[in-house]
C-alpha cells in the first residue's frame, strides 16, 4: 500500500495524542504505583475487668454484699465446692525488703536483738543499723555495737518495732511481731507476725474498710487462706509484702472497721479436699471470672470461671478504647516484622484470651493471654483487639491532579459480620464528611492449623483538593492518609 502523507487534520490529531500522553505523564508524576503502595495499620483495644481474673473478684464481692449476701455465700460463689473451717493463729514470715546493704529499725520502748546466744537489750528510741561484714552480722545501736554469727531477730519488749528502711511497698513505720535480718546476697528484712495480726495490715490495703462488712469479711477469709497456703517450710520467708503476694503495710494502714472483719472471722478459712485453698483474688472481673488452667495452667477444681453479675460496680468493669501503633504492639510482643493484627485463636470461659496470633509482615507467632496482658500493660486479658489498615499509607505521599482517581483499600481484623460496612471519613472543605463502604469477608491461614478471618474494603475517590482520609468501624480507626492535589 502506498504511504499517505498526513493531512492537516491528521497532523492535528497526532499533536492532540502527544498532548494527552504528556498530560498523562504529568498526572502520574509524583504518584506511587499501586503495586508499590504500602498499608498502614492502627490498633484499637477495648476490654473488661482488672486483674488476672482467677478466683474472687473484689468488686464482685462488693456487689454481692450490697445485694445482701453474707461472706460465706460470697466465698462459695467464687470458689467452687469449698467448705469453711478454722485454722490456728500461726506465724507468717513476710519479706519486707531484699538486697540491702544496711537495714535500719527502732522501737519507742526497749527492744532486743538475739542471734544464737543471749538477747541484747537496746534502749527504746535508739536506732539499730544492721550490716553484714566478713560473714557476720554487725548491729550498731547508738554508741554501742554487737556482732552476731547468726541472723539477728529483733523483738519489742512492749509495743511495736519501727521499720526505718523502706519496704518493697514503699513504706516505713510500725510492724507487729518480730523482725529477722538475714543475708542472702544482700540483707533481707523478714517480719515474723501472727496470722491474725498480719491480716490487719493486709485487708484494708486490699479493699476499702468502708465497703459493706460482708465483703470485707470475705476478703479477710480469702487473705487468710492465701497466707496459710503460702507458708513454706525450709524457706526463709513465706510471702512478699507487695503485689507478688498480698499487699501488707503493717500497723499504719490498720483500720477499726477492717479489724472487726478480721476479728469476726478469726481463723475461718475456705477449704477444699481437707486443706486451705489457694485463694487467689483480683480487683474486677468484667462480668465473668476465669478458670485457672486458662490463665496459669494447672488445675484447682475450686478455681473455675463463674458469672459475676454484680461486678459492674468496679471502675474498670469496662475499659478502653486504647489506641496503639504497630510498633507499640509489635515491639513488646516480639512480632516478626510490622504487626498487622493480634488475632485471638483461643478464649477461656470468661472469655479472656488464652492464645493469640501476632500476625506480622515477617510471619506469625503465638502468645498466651497472661503474657499479652503483662507485655502490653493491659488491665485484663479479657481484651478485644481490632486493627484497621489503609492503603496507600501517608508515607506513600500520593500526589495527583484534580479529578484523577485513587483507590483506597484496607482490611480489618477480626472480620466484621456478613454484610457489614465500614465508614470512609474524609476532611473536605473545612469539615469531616463520611460515606459507607461495603466489606468482603476473607480467611487467612495461620501456622498450626489456625485461621484468621478479616474483612476487606475498597473505595474509589477523586478529590478536587488535598484531602485526608481514614476508615473506621465503631470505636476503631485506621491511620489517616493524605491525597495531595496539585
């Protein structure tokens, strides 16, 4: 065929085509190709309760007492199959402080220090300082001193000893019973105190003495059982004075109202199988306690998860939402790469998290509920994690000319209900606006045969001016991304 030279009209068409190509290049200049766009996630956490969730809920006990329940009924609700029996006023050994170079104490009245030999009487009002030098204990009291081959025990001749070295609870002051100072890589201050006196310094620290009497009495019985079960022969102490066991603040915190609760339940203790129970307790359940095997493992038949209908008095019955970034989640949990979801694969009866998948860009690892709570500083492992993503992310710095279209996508874990929508929020003409976006449910395979269900969403936008966007669902939000219009 003979070549035909372009006519003026055809030459104009070619010029127009060239202009369109150039304009297209301008439209795309600065934009990130869809294949190279990244997704950025944000986490929203809500939950219920405060504490480990095993045993007696203190706020739940408060609620039961407010509704007329007696302390025995309260205990039997939270500790399945127990009976109430009595124990003796045995001595409890409380570790007040460890790892010290020196321990200081005093007493308003005369007091004694004794190792293996005769007691040394120290005048009242004199401060004693205990150190450990050359394998022996040196006690300096005023201008005099003694050396002891064995750990010295200090006892008041009247009244109570005064602890001048801060305890692990951050306190100084009067403590009933005796104080023994031992060396275990550092000096350890151990309070030897009768059980019922110990409870006087525990109960008002664990619950308010102003609470209904039956709730305070239930607390006294639970604390009594905990102390009895914690006694350890062959050890130097039984319990710590802080939240590792039971908070114990000595005489300073004693209150006449809680003293009455201790006195009216003197010796009474929950039993199961012929011995005192491990009476764990915590602040607030969120409406249901948890079975012990789902939190710490092991099996105690009396530590079963039960409904907790009056726990709503607790200030953390419900909590959240907490906003977290992927680095705030992934760092503490040791995520592989950038985390996009914390997906619960097993829940207990409460339903606290038993096992969760930490899904990252580099793989998936699993974490138990207790570790999740501790590492992320959550009030409870009864937590609901929702992550929402958006692409392109703000870091992609997408730039277009007015009228060009951009596709916004994302996914949220866990999946929303079938037919659910998410909201696309956008800041335009000086105010936030929104529209609904449909979702599609998807399934992702995880290691060990688990599956994660999520919802995917897509929205096409054509902004005429620079606009900020984010997706939301309920209290959850994705990060904000900005589409710049040149």
